[in-house]
C-alpha cells in the first residue's frame, strides 16, 4: 500500500467523468481512502452516493477541510477525474498546488503529464513531494512486440468487453476476480487503464497511452507474465471502450492479442447513444456478439447488466428479458450479485 489518499473529483463524483474516483471508492489495494473532494456533495458519504450503502469515506468541500477533519493525514492527492482529452481543469490546478505546498504527493491518470509542468515540478521538489503520471509509458526499449507466446498461456482467458465506454467493465472485472479468488479459483486481473493501476492491479498495460506498434505485444506480455508468475486458473482482462465505439474501439486490440476463450459483455440497456456522443447510436448486444464469435472465434458466455436508469424494482425483470432474448446467462453483478457470471466462467475450466 502506497499511503493515505484524498481523491480530487470536484463537480464530477458519481458521474461518468468521475469514473476513476468512483472506482477507487469501490475498491483499491494501493491506498487507504481518507476522503473525496467535491463541494457539491460535501457532508455525504461517498459509498452512499455511489451505491446507496455507506462506505465510511467522507466527502469534503475542500482540501483545507479534508486536512482539518480527515482521520489520517493524507500522503497522496489522487486526480479522480477522467475527462475526454485528459487535461487538468484550471480549478483542479489550484488544489494540486495547494497539495504540493503541503508536501502531499500527487498521482494523476490524465493524458496531460503534471510532472512536465515547470511550476508543479518545482513545487514538488521544494516541498519533498512526488508527482506520478500514471499514463506515462515505459521507454520504448522496454516495450514488447507481439510474439505469439499468448498461445502458450495455460490459464483460461476471459475478457470483459462493453457495448459502450464507462458502463462498468472494470467494476465487473474487479468484482469477478475477487469472488473467484474467494471461491478458491485462482484468478489474476489484467488491468488496461489508469484506474486499475490505482486500484493496485499487479499486471496490466495503459492501453490508450501506448504507441500502436506495441499495444499487441504489451497485452500479450502482461498476460504471459501473470500466467508464468501466478499459475492462475483464470485470467480476466479488463476491456476498454467498445468494439463499435467511434472514438474508443479498444476492444479490438484485446481480442486479437489476448485471444480470450470467453467474453463477458457489459451492457447498459437504457443507453441509446454512446456516452458523450448523442448523435451516435449504440450498436445492440447482438452486433457485438456476432463480431466476437465470427471475427475473433471466441464466445460470449454471459452479459453483465448495468442497471443505470432502471427502476430498482424492475431490475430482475429487465435482466430476465435480456437472458431470454440472447439465450446466455445475464445478471447485474452489483444489484443481484455475480454468481451467474462466475458460473459462466467456470464452464470454460
């Protein structure tokens, strides 16, 4: 564990753009979370905002309030915003400066590298703090090309892909890994984004930061390394974007390089257009299923349902409707528990 963290997510906690903060409140092995900074929701419990169940993580209006009231002095300020373009808002910069002046380390998953900023790096040096840009990739001489070694992996590989961005792929993957391990099915999670790194994933890649020539090799290398070091029964690969997403078709690289034997498809039935793209209709699950099974010679083994926008009293009905339509196990792993997905994964063992 790296230390005690405050998550900066001013104006966006509990939204799609706050997905890094949302994920860290749900689960992290890298930090102890002392609080979230979002003045809109100050005074509330972060878990209650996300799921309706208190987590013991308070939401503060400011860094000053958090430093005064948090039970432990934070060692890290984590940028919990994941906006399109990945740049630091001006209002956030003020808080980052305040944190560095207080000697608090800053971890950022933005595309904009804060450690390259002369003012911020100078403040960090003067106050004994460190800035970590999670999306900074290794030097090119440390990156890997695809070799075909993926065909030697012994573990069953399951990818969790989505029909859209920010629809719960990482949450489902994390929950499945935890529950499979609890059930004595040794499982390793391969993270593919900055939030997974912040949650403590031991193996993975920063898919959207890599030069394209190395994407396939880095995915393969992470899986082979996990397979050799851990000897798991199952390797779960966190999906990115969606196969049909016009701005984030990250699932293609995962399918071609990881060669999963099975896919769990994450789907938010209420959404009609891609997140942040109101003129782009979402391709329905059958389009993704057909592509996965015909183009990639894999099999969709289950659908994980994101019940956003669905009345809680109708979740069971909606899930049953999807299961009847597609003829494969379906469940909302948050509202109903992940057992249907676990059973689907075990059919591959």
